[in-house]
């Protein structure tokens, strides 16, 4: 599979031979050319970093439903309780959660 975008900008970098072998193996396992694998992986990581600081936007009806749930007098569901227990087993490292 090839990423089809107009590529006019160039990015150069140096990496160790071991890192290149790892990237080539990952690209092969993903069914991508090395360049396509590197670009898609870098863009995915970049989007995640940028989105961390983006506010969550809700439509008015969704906001109202959210606020109503906050004020609801209900106990947590068994699924929620189990999810929270799994969450407590993880930890935050450098601002990122690792479960």
C-alpha cells in the first residue's frame, strides 16, 4: 500500500543501523514501503501530541446530557467499576498514562 500525497517537502535524518533494521521490519510487517511507514507513523504521533492540548467540543444537546449525568443520583455500573480498577493498576509517566 502506498500513501498517495503530493510530496514536495523533504525531511532528512540520521539513525543507527539497528534502528533502520527495526523500521524496515515494522514497515514490511505493515505491508508498507519504508518511507510510507515512517511518514504515516510520524504523522500519527504528531497528531496525538497536537490533539492533547485541543479542547473537547460538544454540541449543546450533548453538553446538557453530560451535565445531567454528572448530577444524576446513580451508582456506577459494574463495567465502570471494573474499568476504574483496571485504570488504577496503571500509572502516569511523563504526562502519559500507561495501563
